C-alpha cells in the first residue's frame, strides 16, 4: 500500500547521477563503465579495474538541474570513490499572502559522498558510503549525515552478478522546526553478461522498496559493440510517472561521452543527461 511520502524528504539523493544510470532505468550498478555506480550500490564498483573521473549534468524535472562530479578508483581487491552532487532549483519568486512579489530566492541541495569497498572472498564484496548534505530553502537550511552499505556476490554461473544494498540511512537537522526523514530503501540487482562474438550484452533486473512508496522494479540492457559504441535501454515497473529510458555511449581511447534519456508521464517533462568521463 502507498505510504505517506510527505514524511520523507531529501529525494534528490535518488536522482540518477549520470547518463548511464538514467538510460538503464536508473540502475546500471554492475556496468563496468559506470563511474557513479557506487552511489547506488556501494560494493559493486570493487569488481572492476579502472580509475575514472566523470562529470555529468541532467536538466531535471520542473526546470531543476542535477549535476554530479565523481571519481572512481577500482583495483578488484578494493575501491575508493568520491562524488559531489547538487540539485539546483534556479531562481524562484517569493510572494506574500496577497501574491505580491517581495523578492526571489534560490533553493539548493548539495551532497558529498565517500565510498570504500573491499573483497571479502573471491566471490563476495562489501562496501559502504558515508555522506554529508546541505539543503537551502527560502528561509531555512538543513544539515545532515547519511550512509549506505551493500554486498555484491558473483555466483558460480559465468557472467552473473547479484547485489543488495540498504541506502539513505541518516539524520538531519530540522527544517522550519519540522522533522524530515531520509528516503531509506532496500535495493536488489541481478545482471547477466553474454558474449556475442566480439560484442557484449548486459542484461539486468532490479527491485527496490523505498520507504513510504510501493514496491518497484525495472529491467535494463546494454549492448556494447566493439568496445566503441554502447546502446542502452530500460523499463521501469510500478512507477507513478516513469517508464521507458534509453541512451548510448561513445568511447575513444581514454575518453567516453554518454547520453541518457528518460520519459515521464503525468504532465512531467522528459529528462536528458550528458556526461563525459576520462579513464586514467
């Protein structure tokens, strides 16, 4: 049953942090090219072997702007990541009870996240995130601390990965004397990678339960052609206003450019995301 979502805030923590996640139904946690995967699944990035710096920008809903810069350093045995995210609401008019314009203000959400994960055994990984956020409204501000932890398992079936995480556990100062909860969630992801000649096909399925919301799911896929072009797509299940997503990525030597798109219904605008990554 649908819960009372008005009790939960800081929803910007669940905004996709880049075009790869956006294109793959807001997931893509086991995608080796996704430098922001640790934001969603703290243990998954440890499986890779890379050092990537990425910058992404996403014009979000209602004229807001979501931005992210992230660094991911994975060595298969351990991973360190750092991400700085913000949601910019632009300039908003401030009016009194008679609708008279008395000024303007610029709300802002900022979050800094640190990640560490390590390999417990040849097939099991554990990771955690620690973050601090700042929220600025018209006449009030809020500071908070939050964390995530997760496990990632490589089953004895070639090309498969399974992971689970518990996200957005935290506390924050009151906003306008109101206590706002974090949108805690339990999330599970399963992926299967298939070789198609010189190409790779990644299939994924996810389920998540966000506090105060109905159970949701998604399916996604990525087809990587000759390690140069990646075609991505996804579909969300049981979401109120989201369904299809798609995107692509171009890689040349150490630089990659990625684009993501997500369709919204219920009168909301569609969303686009563009990111650039450099692999050291």
